[in-house]
C-alpha cells in the first residue's frame, strides 16, 4: 500500500505525448517520466528517513535542540 499522495501533471504529460511525433521526442518523454519518477521516489525516501530519525530520537529520549 502507498500512504503518500502522488500527484501527476496529466495535462502536461498529455500535451508532451501529443507533441511526441517522432522517435527523438518520444524517447525524451520517456526519459522525462523516468527522471520525475526517480525524483518522486527519492523525495519519499528522504521523508521516510526524516520520519524514522524523528521517531527514533523520541523513543531513545535524545535531547531536543
């Protein structure tokens, strides 16, 4: 299950797909989708890491700064 909300810019992707009339533009669109998905995953991982670090400090009783 995924707890996070994923927001896709469908209108932007649809427009890029309409404009992808040759192989070069199609490959550029595919690369863009891959890169944006990777950025989303990295952002989610960072948020999860921050959350676990915060939780860990509360459980261990680390002093707050």
